[in-house]
C-alpha cells in the first residue's frame, strides 16, 4: 500500500512539473499587475517551443491607451513602433498628442537575432500604464519562426495559445508579478486584498497549526492517564 502511495505521489509531482513547464512556455508579461498611471518597465518573455527552428520575429499588438512606448536595444534585434490616429487628441505635459502606439515589431538578424530551441528572450519596454483601473489589458502576439511557422498568441487564458495580459489596479496600488500561470494574472477580484485580510493559504496554515495543537494536547492527556494507571498497585 505504501509503495502504491509513493508511486501515486510521484506521478502527481511529475504531472505538476509538466503543467508548470507548459505554463512557463507561454508568452507573458513581467510584472503583470500594475497600478493605473504608473511609469513602468515591462519584460515581454518569449520562449522558443520548437525543437528545430529559431524565433526570428515578434509582433505585439498594443491595446488602446498607450501614448508612448520605448524599447530597450537588444543585440541582433531591431524594433519598429507603429501608431494609429486618436479620435480625440490627448493632452499631455508636452502638449496634445494625436496618436497612440498600435504595434511593436521586433525583427532579428544575424547570429544574435534569434531565439534558439530551449531558450527564451526578454523584450523590455518602458511605458506609462493607461488610467484603466480594474481592466485586464490583452496584447495579441505573433511569433515567427525561421521555418515559416507562425504561432498566434491571441486566444483566451484557457487556450493552448493565450494572449499575454496585464491587470491594471488602482493608482495607489503596487507593482506585482503574479506567479502561477504565465498566461496572465488572475482577475482583479481574485487579487490579494490591500487591507491585509488573510488569504485562503494563511487560513489553511492557521487551521493546520490549531489541529497540531489539539493533537499534541490529546497526546499529553493520554500520556498522563497511562502514568497514573501504571502507578497503581493491586491491593493485598
């Protein structure tokens, strides 16, 4: 029976590791939970999921609200930022702006401009998060390989090719990188409360601690009864 339990636990751990590896293979943002209006640097993490091809191009469709995005230079890669016209110009500290970013395209060249198998590349951007508290921003991504294949990261979180997302919290929130799924962070109402209320894991830990104390107390009580009984001698 013990052997079966051990084998079952091993299979469970193997399955968990497989799920974790699969989750980590998704294109994702880091950090992925940011307050509205924050000036932040984000990494778009792009893994290579193929065994016989290199990633040589990445196209990221930017949702509305990003007035300006700066990219970090990467050896072997060139970045192109496309824009779209705004229906109504936005007033900024530098004056009115009539365009916003619509797409970022990274193109690789030479030995450095590729993501080989079993590797990943971070594409860093610097931008201001739109004032859209409570919204989940979705970035559809196309990943191009040198064998002609294109992986379209445009699906929902439950799909095999989910689009990377970021959650926008209140302006007074903190920047977080929520782990557990590289497909994106949980919905806003699932994030830990800023009021300091205990999470379900904290409650579970406290429950286990109380149970341990109860078991210990019962053990002491049983030991005391045994000592009292052993100290009695039969009459006569």
